[in-house]
C-alpha cells in the first residue's frame, strides 16, 4: 500500500512570491529621495521624528534620545501597571459570576426589596427551588403574608442592585453625598455580611464591590478637584501622576481626612473595612506610603467570624492594593496564612459550622478557592526571583533558603495554587520535595490527583535532570497504581506522558498502557475520561514517526477499540494523517487496520448536509 508523498516545504517555496531585502526602511528619507519634501519646523525643536534622516534641521543628541525613550517607557509601563490589573480583575469577576451562577429562586425575609436595601433589617436569604417555594405558599399563604417573604430570581436581584448603583450615582452628582453614603452604600456593604445563600455570595460580592469601586472613584475625583482647583474654579496646580502628599493643599487634605473619619465611625466591622478599602487610593493625598495601612486592615479582617465573608474581604483588599502600585507583598502572605488557618478549621471541624451548614463544607471550600487563586497570583506577580525563598518560608513551607520545602503539610487547595504560580526553575529543581509535599497534603479541600497532575505539567515546562525525573516518575507510578478510578488515573498519567516520551522511558510507557486497559475494559468510559484518552493518544501519535511503531505498542489497538464517539474519530484522523505522510506501509495488519479506520470515518459522513 502506498500513499502519494507530499513535500510541503517545496510547495510553499513554489507558490510564495519572490522577496528582495530592502537596503533602507521604505518610509525613511533615503528611500524616497526622489520625492523630497521640505518640512517646516516652525521653530519647534522639541519634536523628534524617528523617520527623518540625520541631516534634518532638528539636532538630536544621544542623551536627548535616551531621555525621550525613558519618558515613553516610564509612561507606558505606568499606564500598563494601572490598566492591566483592571482588565484582569474584570475578567476574573466575569469568570466568578459564570462559575457560581444559580438558577433557583431566592427567598428574602423582608417586606420588599427596597425595604431590605434601605432599612437595617437582616438579610436572611436561602436558596429554594421555585416549585418548593410555591408549594409552601399554597400550604400556608397567611404565613407568607405575615412574614413578608419575598421570592425573587437572581436576575431580579441583580437588576435591583444595578438600579441602586444608578441611584447612588445620581445622588452624588446632585451634590447629595450624605444620601449616597448613608444609607445606600453602607447598606450595600452590609449585604456582604450575609452568607446564608452560599453559592450566591460570589455574585453578591461582584455586584456590591462594583458599587464600592464607583464610590472610590467619585471620592478620588472630588478630592483631586479640590487639590487642583479653588472654589471659584481657578487652577491651583496640576497634579502629576506620581504626586506626593506635600503637593496637596490643606483644603483637599481636610476633605480626604473627613471621608476616612466618616467611614471610621461605622460600627459594623465588615462594612467599615470594605468602605475604607474602596477609598484606599485616596490615602495618597495624606500619606506618601499608603501601603502601610494594609497590614492594619489585614489585622482587622481577623475579627470577621464568617470564613466566606472574610475570604472575599481579603480578595477585595488584594484588588484595591493594586491601585496603589505598591510592591509590598507582606500583607498578601498574611492573608494566605490566615486563610490557611480558616480552611484547616473547616476541614477538621467535627461540629456543625456556619449555623448548620456543615453538609456544605465542600461547597464552602470551593467558594473560597477563587480568593486563594487571585491572592496567590498577586504574590508571585510582585515577588522578584530572589524573593521566592522568603515567600515560601513565610508561608510556612520552608525552613530556610537552602531548604525551600520541609516536612510541613499544606492545605491541598492552597498547595495547588502555589504550585501553579511558582517559577519554573523552582519547580524543576525541587520536584522531589514538592512531590513529598503533595503526598503529605491530602485533604478534601482539593483532589490530590489534580496536584499530582499539575506537578507533571509544570515539569514539562523545562527539561529537568534525569535523576529528578526518574525519582518523580517512580513515585507517581506507585501512587497511581493504587487508583481504581479510570478518570483519576488518566488525569495524572496525561500530565507525565510527554516526559516519558521525551526521555524514552519505555518501561513506564508499557505500564501506563497496561494500566489504562485494565481500568477501561471493566466499565463504560465517560466523556471526561474519553477526553483524557484522546489527549494521551494524540501525544503518542505526535511523538512517533513510524505508524507501525505506534501500533506495535502494547495494548494500543485494544485501547483504541474501547474508544468511541468524536474522540475516536479525532484519534482516527490523526492516525490517517500520520499514515499519509509516512510513505510506504508494508505490514498487512496495519493496512487492514487503516482500511477499518477509513471505513469508520466514511460511515460518519452525513451526505444530506453536504453542499451540492
């Protein structure tokens, strides 16, 4: 059997247009000398045109060029430093809302939604299906009427908070700032004290902090205007981006100080922290190092009893700190350490927590996970290479810089996001120690197999020493050998296939295929498992050059036979692509298998949908 060979490089060269290297830039003055244009500078020698030749009227020295370059570099980096975290935060909030969106009705113990938002009534919400709510209302309509229970959907709740945001904005623009702050914004902050509907809390957090951010922006604009303009509108000064507290007039400082005093007088701890964080950037008008206030706010969050509310409060703190353009990560490490204590209590607690929500501990941990993920990203984004050792020691995972990972167990979910953010060099050189840490950190806060999987993918990022790779693989293979679940087995193995193939570890490859066949033939394969199988098989086909070598692998064809659906079709397409590019195929068994694969793909074609 022979397939027509194709030389893709020759085809590309044949059909490409001829290229000739240009001596000069097409927009430079030398390349267009036949179209000389007189340029009038109008006695402005401050402008530098990089496309004009060296004989122009503008004399630019090397120092001038360096100054111009530094100005643009600093400007762009500073602008990027402000805009990039904002874009990341917007993306993070969108993912958060999609991940924890609920479709059921929410029952709120209040006469109406507006009564809830404008009066000091406790927000006691709980999630129910619409059917059960209507059945309860039919059973006891008098009770519903007396208690004033309002049943709303998530969409109605979101719409009401958006309306409230518009009302606050209108009140502020109408110079009614007392109404904007009390009770409206304060009441929104109080909503964040209630975690009775666990899965709705991330949505509530996003909606409420949008309002907090709007308040912070409005307060900033007001103080900035007072610093730059007098009451009659005359300009006092124009503040540079990197202004200092000494540049601010007394009137603007007094206004700023009054805002912090107003917020400091709020009795409830959680609303007070949120509102101070909302206007935290305004401390730049009072202090040259406003970042120093963060450690105090971190200590204040320890007074919040609810683990979910306190975790999201720390998340908002990490976000607000980015607006200060500060590189201090000490308060972020304290946040992670405090959350580790909270998670340890949740995992090990034997008594009911959160007022009878002990059955929702797994849900609680999954809701806290995004806060850990975001804060961990902030830590390693700001930490420079030489600071990683300090971070690990302060997180309680290392004894010293020489021993980054000691015999200290870690909460599994924290370890997962730490391993995600560690520099590649640290992972590759400490893989054995990290593997031991994964072994010690086995709790239900995160599936342990996913940490083994993540370690494998991180090791693929850089070629590690052979002795380290062998030690890690030897231990991982012993661990996965005890997995009965095909899904867990495939998830871990998929991460290490590339390492095994790159280092030609045939003994491990044979063991993997045997383990897959043993677990795959005893049950029906799910869609998740099929996706992992597809990934493994595509890697195998991409590694080998000869298709007959692939088919000669132990149990390859048997495993291929248990695959089905779109996954089988994708693998079949890769096999045919490999066959058509390899020229001659001599083995009759391989030829027969290729005919069967081609027939299977042909049978899947829906001719009724083909264009005629």
